């Protein structure tokens, strides 16, 4: 939690946040301007985008690694909007928007009362926005804010930064650290990148796991399983854990109109646990169906590799039939 990050790092983070707010770089920078900052200690990259022109809350989005870069580019290139997913967001909010522990932290750091304070939240797909809990991640944010201030000041005169089309053509401007004696210095470096992160969803099949558990099951070629994987609309709040919107797998027999099974997954566990639960249902039912009818592109993508390994035919169903919609509605009401 908050106490896992040292006071000097918190002090530096908030100090830089106030410097960023005072500078107001969104007044002259666009959201299609992007650059990478390399964390000196571990080489992790944060891709920085200054928000303000179209985003409701001015601030800084730090997209984490290849996944974050893809998240930013995918929506920007289609809708010219910044997708606040897979990033750490610096914004500025009144004190009542902060956790009790954060307010106490402001007091311990002897910070003066302000109209707005730097709010730093991790935005991960399927998870509730959450404060920083890891010192290495906090240090990445610290360096990213520091270099964003520097780049914003430079941009006023140089007008040279990466844009989304640069990334599509594999070149992005990075701020790269180097040491000269005991001093940590920074330099510009244009680097090639590959926007090849696979978003979604395809869960890689564990071939040995599936074969060892399912190879002796008979095939019933005429049987079909209708399957959908969707995001549950209600937030789950496990004790002492980060709240999340679970993924749900529902499986029914569309011909017999029988319910076969349902499972919920935490977002980080989806890929690992999906094939385990599908295996459980196959073993419980005692056969391999001839066809998986998969509702929506995401369900198809998720189950594709598993179905291929089991030699089960895949059929895309664009819209959930009434039977499945009724089951989903009952599940949400419970």
C-alpha cells in the first residue's frame, strides 16, 4: 500500500506534481505528442502524453510498456482520443478526492493547503483506479514527471516531439539516462519500437495440460456449446484487495437449452484460468462438443487457441441469443 513507498519518493512525486501544475504545459502541447522515458534502475519505459486539450482533467498520462503504448495508439489512431487504460495518470483534484492515508501523508510531509493536490492513480483494464503501491513504479512516475516538465519547456522553442504516426513508423523520441560520475544525466535518443502488443485476448493453450486431461473424452460432433465471455458490470470488492470488474464465462447448450456452467475471473487471471475452467466443464460433461459457438469477437479471440488444440470447430455469433441474455440478466441481479 502507500507505506510501501518511501517518504523521500512521495515528497519528490508531490513536489514535481505541483511544478507540473504551475507550468500548465497543456496550454501549448497537444495530446498527439508523445515521448518515452526510460527508468534508470530497471529499464522500464513510460510513454508520456500531456493531457488537457480534449481530456476533461489536465494532467499527464504515463503509459506502461508495450501494452500501454498499444492502448494509447489504438484509440488515438481511430478516434483521436486518449484511452486512459494501462497507464498511470497524474491529475489535480481537491482534497476530498483523496484517501484518508493520502491526506495523512500530506500532513506528515508538511505540505501546505492548496486548492488542488497531485492525484496519482494506476488505471489498469478491468480494475478500479488505484494509488501507487510499488516503489519501482513510483520511481518511474517520478522520472516521467520530471522529464515531462523538461520536454514541455523545450517544446516551446524546439517544437519537436514524437507523434502517433511516428510510432506507427517505428520511431519514438526517448529520454535515456546515463551517468557521468555520480551524476544522473539524460539525453535524447530516437529509437525504433514495434507496436505489436496483442491486446486482447487470445489465451495461449497449454497443449500438454489440455491433452492430458481431455484426450480420452469422446467427441460428440453434433453437440454445440454456446459461450460468451464478458465484463461483469458490478464492481467486486474483496477484503484488503484492489476492487475489480470480473470477467464472466457462461456456457449453455443451445439445442437442449441447458445451462452448463459459469465462472468469474479476476482480470489478471483470465488467460491462465480460462482453459482450466473450460477443461473442468468438458471433463464434468464427459465429452468434447463438435462446435463452440462464441458470442462476440472477444470471446472468439479468447477461446480460439484452446478450441484449435482440442480440434473443436469455432463459429462466431455476433449477438447473444435471448436464452443467453436472460441468463446474463439473472446473474447481474443476484
